[in-house]
């Protein structure tokens, strides 16, 4: 086992696009676990858009301070333990941060033992925050009914692609938005959506009127900004909007829209944000459903893997350039 723990820390708080000055690499001695703790050798890091907000401001968790290890989900193996909860050899998932070794405290329920036999790629993807966000956001907030028309923005991404497929399982007509013709083709041909709009080359609002003349019943939004406004402009009566994210707004500057939020009043619609932590008691239920649907071939999911510790910042930047399909993760070892 290595005697040094390499880490990525926040060097400069970003107020615009991530650049080479945002993060810095450091190393320190591998920590020793104390009583009730275990040492985890991190194998995989999950690249999630929500980290961008943590870098800049307090959200539902405190801002990451300059000099701190970047907060993020990781998957790793317990290599030393002084805990009854974690055994050497266990695969665990939780907030490891961007580093090669992390301490798991048995009193911190954010670090969970992954069920034996689970593929680490599933643990970081379909059964991780992105898959759970799709499940709870669509089913608990969106509450689709058979025959509804569902709009999913960011449909080629890890969360959007799963949300749309769950909507199809529930008997809905599903429309996606994505940023290229290739991604739109994948959304329809691979993930089974009924249609997909290229928001870079098509007028989203007018295309929605063509594709959903009776309006959108459920809108699962990952993008915000102009796409959110287009969805708001095309709501059906009593529509439900599940606000999962706003990736178009994460790179700083003045937030855009929605200017037409009063259409919520006109359509007697509901717009609600959510976090997967709101539903922690039902994680096992969600994971069970997602696992079953995947094993039956009813949900497809991919993990776009970047290799190596040195490539963590570049992998994170890919979230905002669109240079990926599906879940983005870094394989450390």
C-alpha cells in the first residue's frame, strides 16, 4: 500500500468556467484509522455537476473552502479497519473526496457498504446519486401517469437518460433535449425516447408545440435557463416540474430566466426542487427497482470512464463541455 495520499484541493474559488487555476494537487501521509474508523483505498470518483455549486457558494452543504480537498462521491475498498461496521475487503460508497485514501467513520451514515456482488460502475452510476435522482425526481416529484407527456432536459446525460427511460416504463410519451444531432439520435435509438430536440439548432419552444400540442404534463429539468423557459411556455394544465439541476447556469455570470414563471399560475402547475437525501429511507426500494429494470434490459445506462488520478480535473470539466455520454467517472486504480 502506498504511504502517500494524493489529493485534489480547491486552489481558487471559480466565478466562471473551471480552468487550470481552480484545483491544485497535493499529497500527505496516508491517515491511520482510529477507533470506530476504517481506511478506504478509493478506486472510483463520481464526477457530478452539483460539485460546481459547492465550489462557489453555500448550498444545502457548506461551500468548499480554498485549500480543502474537493468534496465528492467515491467508491473504494476497506484496507484497514478498527470498526465493527466496516470489514477489510468491503466495498464502500460515500463522500470520500477527491483523494486516493479516505477515512470512513462508523458514525457517518453517508458512507455505506455496497452489497456484495455489485459492480462498482453500477454503484457509482445507476445505483448512485444520478440514478437515484432520476428515480425520486421523476416518480416522487413528477408523479407521471400513464398517457402523460414527459419532457426531460439533458436527456443524453446520466440522470436524464434514466429519468426518460423510467417515464417510458410508466407508459408515457417522452421528449428529450440534447446538444447535438448525434446525442439526440442516441436518446431516441438507444434510450427509447419518442423524440429529441437539439437545443443548439432548433427552437425548443416551437418544436415542443409540434411534438406536444396538448402540453407537457411532467418536466424533469437538468438544464435551467432558456430550456426551462421553453418548457414553462408549453405546460399542460396541472403540470409538474421536477427541478433536478441547472447545468446551463453553473459556470458563473448572471443567472438567466425563467422570465415566464407566471405560467405556473395560468396552468395551475407545480415546480419543485428535490434532493435524493429527502428519500434516504427508500434507497433500497429504488436500488431494487433500478437493478431489476436494468437486468431485464428495460433501462440502459453507461459510465464514461476517465483513467488516472492526474486526469480528475479534466474529467470534471467534461461535464460542462458536453464531451461525454452518460455518467462520468474517474478510475483511480
